[in-house]
C-alpha cells in the first residue's frame, strides 16, 4: 500500500529539484521518489 511522506527543504535544494524535474520532463514528486530510491540502494 503506497504511503505519503512530506519533505521540507531550503530554497537552494528546492531549486535543484525543480531544475531536475524540468530537465527530465518529470514531476518534482517523481524526482524526489527517484532520489529516495537511489539513496536507499546506496545504503544497501
């Protein structure tokens, strides 16, 4: 079952997320999803 999480970040990080979303033509939510997945893979 999917769960929702909330992320709070400073303006520079938010700008980076927005830039990635524009660059790859995906939503900011998808950028965050992919970043979390990639981070978790690194932890394994």
